[in-house]
């Protein structure tokens, strides 16, 4: 367990490590209870460092011996590591330690997953393997020998030699310790090969447990597509002889980009039509691409320190979004990304966990693997590309790879290549990395009919965030188009660059007052404060040529309808219902886009909107309004259900491609509404006849929402009880889809289910995470939902602090609600904080929430 009173680390205090690592040799003698790790590391003084203290990180290690240049030494040990006197020149450090992988429930360092050895070293897990300068700016060439009685022994790089019970690996590319990986187990490989642009053959392997071989083909094809795309779009070629992926059941994250040996949560790589939904396939394709793209944006060029985490993650998320847009539907991908950004990152920006894309300080780096680092970091990259243009972006990236290959870099290094290529001064743009919070953008319009002149005047303001009361103006790329009264585009998309707190832009030569389409493609991650009225929104819903803003117009109409229902007792808005009915029957539109149009703001999003408008949100009233709007939509669309079902019909064998997936997405959205009219008759028929998981799970979800689920849930469990990933879906779906008043009893019952395992992050998230997402269920007025989650987080913290800390996030909005709920949520947080021996991961999170 880590020290629960952690020290705050500051970006301004960075200093280079006193030594460089010239070579690393590791030998692992595997044993579940007593693995021996021998290290031999060649060090030399770092000419760029002023502090030559020889400190090696190390946690939960038993030091058996230590030598310098062959002579025994006795280091000074602490809970954090060791120090030792060393020669003035180059020297060789040798140590042997013992660790217990089977007892490692935190899933950091070397641990066991159902008989398989695996590692997770990002961010600071390597220090649980052996003594080492565990920081990203210390890079070395690793050679690894693994000794054990398991048939498959893997590490980073290229295989060197192997024999009975041993294997050696060598990675020729210098890397920091966080990219180290080791896997040993009874595994089978789904193998293929890839020929690079320069003609080199690369062996590809996807390693899985016996029985999972049938779930590998899609992941392998996604890998090959990613490799080809990175060559064609970014000019990046793979640089080893082999690329290995391993599927692991117990993993805290989605996947890890270790050089040449990516370790994946099984849920993020294994797929088949029978066991995986279309959404699973798309997510797997994106995650495989993300981790592969890290080979250059993260591995070959890494972070100088963990404050620069967005340097690799923001850029790589942006790259994987580009990849998915190219593989599937760019508009649908963009809308989906914004939905996720608003659901996860905007609340983070607006609450006690708010922090800049590049934080100035942290206590526990694991707590900064956040939506702000990843998703907002990607938005910042996207804005930079819009501002400089595609050609300059490509030139800047080429310079970045050429200039910084093999280095550990900073945001300053990243921005410098753009400044050098374009000549732009990016000092103001850099504020996106240093200022927390979501800017709010308001708009005024002026129309001079006589002159044919139309002026848009913008005002930007970023509210205070913890530690940053005052904000300077940001650079905002605002994409704008203008439409005439007939819906024709009279000004095509134009990028306005806003740099001041208040700034105006004028359009000349117009023959009539235009209708503005503002922030096209969501060109900047801001809140647009503009109330054009329902008529203009309905007009944009019908006519806007920008897919994002067309979707946004429908979203705003739905939001305003829900607000009126909640605050005024109004009926669902007829203009919204008519607009959606017209759009959804338009067969010229992408079915996936139409499916998104049928969606509405989440209940959590509505709570935030009410809070921003000065109304205390009532989760029960929000739920009731959402239900009423869904019922009205079902009534309005009932006459065309059959026609829509025909349009969603898929001919031929199942394929998880964009065309088929879009049709099934629309069909599932329609089925959800249809179930409200027929009591589940159509859903039950689909459940019984479905030949793929997308259709089966969609039908089961509808039956759960309709309260007609008992037989279907039992049948699904019986069918899939031996498939752990499908059972994760079973656990999560029924809690997420159930009515709020039954969410807690159902979640409590599922934690008592024999298949519930709190030590498995996927299963824990499937129950506790799904319950926290059931907005009115979690926010029960009696506070029992808060107590339920808090109780389980306290239990989990002693075993897996990293997952516990991340799952505290639902409590961050506690100040948003009424006094009774605030008191109960705060009490639950305080109870977590008062837990004896609470990990520093969770301590930091709950402390920030309580103080914010």
C-alpha cells in the first residue's frame, strides 16, 4: 500500500536525473510467490545534471543483494527506494530482488491473472519489479531473460534465443521503464504478417488463452489496417521484427502500448459476432489503432516527465480518431467524440477535479489519466491542425519525428515545430495547455440590410477553477457557415480565429439576413451560449449542411424541451418531434447519423444544464421528463416503425463494418421506442431469433427497460455464463437499463452473484460503474446509492487503489444537487476519506472533491 500522505510534485521543480542508463539486463526466475529479478544496469554520469544523488525507485521489494562493479554494497533503503554511494565515472549496478506476483492485487508491476504472469508499468509500476530510476526521461536499451515452466515467455523487442524453460528478448530502441513488459503463460497465438512500405516482413501475433482463438481475426485485421494507415497518413513505419499483442483478463485499463508487446484488457481485443456488439468492434478497432500509433507518438518519442502526459496521449487519441473517421463515418465519429467529451470531460472541467491539459502539480500520477488529458488533449491537437491547415500540420509532424526521435520531450518541443514550420507565435495558443476549465462563448448578431453586411460579435469567458480564479483569453478557431432563408449555403465554412475576449467578424455582399451555423464540426471545445429560439433550431435541423451542427440543432431542441418539461410542466416539444420524424425517415442520410439524431441529452447532462441556469436539479424529475419525451417520440414515430425496420434490414452474413453497423444502430434505436408501444413483443421476438450479440443485447436491454426481463435475463445468463466478457455485458446492461427505483436492489443482488468478482476491474466496473451511471438510481434522495458505492470503494481500495480512485468520479458533482443530497454525498466521501490506511490514489481524489 502506498503512503496515504503523499508529497505534491510540481512541474517547476523538474531536474534531469543524475545518470544516464547505457544498458539494462534483466533476468526473471518466475514463481507466483517468490519471483527473483536480477538486474545489471550500466550507468554513466549525466553531463546535463547538477544533482548526482544515486537514487533508485523501489516499492514492495525484498532486496537480496546489491553490487557496484562486482563489489558488495549496502544501500540505504526507504519505502520509496534506495540510495547508495557510487563512483564518479561509469559503473555497473547489479541487484537481486524478490517479489510476489500472486499477492499483487493492485495489478501494477508484475502480477498474476488466472495463472498468467503479466505486467503493467505505466505510470510507476516498474518500481514494483526491481530498483530502477523509474521516470520517463531515463531511457535505456533492455535485454531480458525469462526463466519459467510456462510454454510462452514474452518481453519487449525481438526474440534472441530460447530453450526449454527460458527465452531471451532484446529491444534495440531505448525506452523508459514504464514501457517494459513481460508476459508468461499457457497461451496460443493467432499469427499473421505485415509487409512494411520499405519491404520488411513483420511477424504479428495475438496471444490468447486456449479457447479464445476464434475471437482474434478482427483484432488482427484492425492491427494491419492501423499499420498501413500510419504509413500512408503519417509516414511512420514499424521498426521491429515482431509485434505481439496479449489479451489479459485482469487489467486496470483498456490496453498498454509497451514497445513491441502490447498488453490488452481482453475486452479491448477479443471479438466475435456472437459475443461482441458493433460498438465493441468499433472500440476494439480504435484501441488497437491507438496503442499501435503510440509506437511513434509515445514510444519513439516519449514524455520528459509525467506532466507532459498529454503530449503522447492527446496526440495519439487525435490520431486514432482520425483513423476511425477514415475507416467509418467521419461525421458520426465527430458527433460521438463530442458526446463523450461533454459527458466525461466537461463535468471534470466544471468540478473539483478540474485541471489543465498539462497540470502544474500532482500527488498521484495515476489520477491524471483523465478525460482532460486524453479527450481535451486531443481537441487541442485538432484545433492546432485547423489553425495551421493540413499541409502545415503534415510538415510540422514530419519535423517533430525527425527532430525528436529517441527523445523524451515537452509541450514546448511540440509547439516549437509548429512555430518553426509556420512562423506563427503560439504563446497564446499554449494557454490551452496551462488553463483549466471550459470556455463559454456568447454571440451577438447585427444585420445591415442596406449594406448587405452581417456581423457576428463573440465574447469568451472561462469560469474560475480550483487554483485558477482568473483566465486569459484563449485562441478559438470558430468554424462558421451562413445559410439563406431557403436553406442554401451563401457562405461556406469559414474559420474565424478569435484571440481577444471580445471580437467581431463581418460578412459582406449578402442579399438577405442569413441564418448562422456556428462552431461547425465543434471546432473548439467550448460551451456555446446562444439561444436562437426553436424556429431557428428547427430550420438548422432541417437544412444545415454541416452534419455536426444539424445534430446539435436537434440536441438543443431536445434539451430545451426537457428543460421546459422539468421547470414548467410543459408537454414535449412538437417542433422537435416533427423535425426528428422528418429526418429519421430520410433514407438518403446515413443510418448511423439518424440513430444519433434519435438520441437525447443524458440525464446527467440535463442536471448540469439546470445547475448552470440556476435551478437545483431533481434527478427524479429529470428522469420523469426523459421518459415522457421518449414516450412522445415513440408515439410520433409509431406510424413508420415498420418502414424503418425494413430500412434497417441487413442482407447477408454479419459484418461489423460501417454500413451494417449503422443499420443495426438505427434499428436498435427504433426498437427501443417501439418497445414502449408494444410492451416488448417485437423485442422478445428479436431476442429469440438474434444471430449476433448486437441484436440480442439490444433486445434484452429493451426488455429490461420494459420490465419484461426475468425469463430473458435467465436465458441469456444460461447461454453465456461461461463467457466472461459477455457476462460483463449482462451485469452492466441490466443495471444501466433498469428503472431508478429498482437500480439499487438489482445492483446489491448482483454483487452477491457467484460470478461477481471485485478483484476483476471489468466485473467491478460492470456493476458499480453501471450503477453510478443510472442517474436517478445513484442519486436516490435517501442517500443509499451513495452509501452502496462508497462501501464497495472502501473494500476495493485495499486491493486495487488505481481502479478505486478512478471510480470515485461520480461523486465529483456533489455540489450540484439539493442540500439533502449534498449532505449525504459529502458524508459518503468523508467516510471514504476517513478509512484507515486509505491509498494515496484514493486519498488525493476524495480530498480534492471535498475541498472543491
